[in-house]
């Protein structure tokens, strides 16, 4: 388990958000790093503002099972948007015995409010918000989009969910963690994310008790999805051994029933939970190239549809 944890942490915490290898004359934005949006030492973010009028805001939230990673876990492909959108990448507090998902949700809300004020101070109209993330970051992005879209200081245009846990109560989660021999860690993670002390019988060999299901539903984005939820781009590979592919399939089904506009990038390429992410020399992450091209194209279509006045 220790070796697997080290490998997982390494993959999730590799990062850099700045260099795309573009010539200097092609970079038409100003990047400001390590801005504090809250009182905790991890309440920091990086933000770039285009020199021309912005078409909206992208906020990226890193992965790392809510306990690792940082704002530096920003995909290189977001550089494709920096010349025309505000792009921010945030760090948040880590979960522990006293910090739970609701606290991380507060961090995301504080970051969005800060980004709006920062834009206005720099004479930039923020427009609308694209909230996105990978893995646990996608989980937080979905919670914000589905729970706060009605009162977000920057109106939510759409959400991008990259292999995020949509349904923490999906029994496939337990099976995945058993295969990884992470069952004890799964219980600890459930307690830390929810703030709920797991009692005997809440999680059994057969699944979850009624109280266990309620505990996990309270932190599951799928249970906050409604017909009024913002559009969502869902990205998931069927070979994901950490977050069950069934999570995204279920979310896709819910939106089909509700009639929400959404796009399910259902992958069968074997790139797994990390979506083919590779570290480059700068420390940034390049995802699977075919996925990057596809996702950038779909995001551009959604920006045109939902971010334009």
C-alpha cells in the first residue's frame, strides 16, 4: 500500500501551470502567482489575465484525494485559453480529522469571490465561470457548480468533470479500493471527507448501511444535480481503477433524464484514472494528446455557446 500511495501522490502532485513552450510574442496575458484568497496557508491561487477583453473565467481545481497536490497541478492545455480568458488554478486545505468537504467547498467559494474582485480591480469584466478539475478537484468543481450556481459571484457557465467522484456511495468504489488493498484507507477517507464517524455496520462486505449511504450521499455531487444544474462536460476512461467509470455513467444518465445539456466523453482507450498524464520538463502535466485535442474542442464549443453575451 505504501508504494502505491507514493506512486499515486507523485502522479497527482506533479505540476506546473506556466510554460507551454510558446514563443514570447505569442503570450498575450499577465500571470500573477501565489495570491492569497483566504487565511489558511494553502488558500492561494495563480491567475492569468489576457491583455485583450476576456471571454470568461476558467478555475481549475487540482486532484490528490483531497489530501495532496496544489495549484501547480494545472494542465498544460489550459495555456490554449490564456490569451482570451482569465485562467486560475487554486490550492485548497487538505482534509483531516477537523477539515472536511464542506470546508473545501468554502475554499472554492472564497476563491471564486476573490477572482471576481481581482478581475474588477484590474479593470477586467470576469463574465461567466467555467469550473473544472481532475479527480477530487472535479468532485469539488461539481459540488460548486451544482450547489452554488444560483448565487455564485461569477455566474457558472458550465462545469468540466475529469474523472471526478460523482457518487461516493457507489458500491463500485468499495470494490475498487478492495482490489487495490486500500479498504482501511477507504474508511479513513470516508470519515475525513464527510466528518462522520463510521460505526460498525455502516460499511460491510455487502455494501453500505442506510446511515452509511446518507453519509456518502451528503458529499456526492450526483445528489445535488437538478434540471437547473449548469451544463457539464464529463470525461472518464473505462479503465479507471480508482474512481469507478460507473460514477460518470450514472451522472450522464441523470442528466439524460433531466434534459440538461451535457457532453459525455466516454473513453475506452485504457488511459485510466490519470487520463494519460505525463510530466514535462517544466513539471506541468500533459494529458493524453488525443484527449486534450478533443476536450479543448468541446470546451471551445461550450465557451461559444455559454460564455458569450
